[in-house]
């Protein structure tokens, strides 16, 4: 995994965690789009820099590799 790929995968993982947190926040359900603007922009930029835009198969392969490296249980 290249440094750019790693940065893209890490941005994607942060985005998914942010989405989950924003959507789980029942106290501020309308705030989710505002809360996600910055992580979405960061992820878009990182994916483009790594050449992963439109290559979901490679992205998810890299996400799985990172999860294995970090000892994260798949499907959680």
C-alpha cells in the first residue's frame, strides 16, 4: 500500500466513523450534513490523490488490508 493509498483509506475510515456518529446523534439529526462536509472533502481529495476515484474494488481491498493490519474484526 502506497502512502497516498494509506492516506485515502484512513480518510475513508474516518469518514465512515463520522457518518455513523452523525447519524446516531438523535439530539441533532439535522446537523449531520454540516458535520460531514469537512470529512467528505478530505476523503474526496485523498481518493483523487491516490488514484482511487472510481476504483471501489481497490479501495475496499485496501480498507480490508488496513483492518487486518490493525486487528479490526471484519463486519463489525
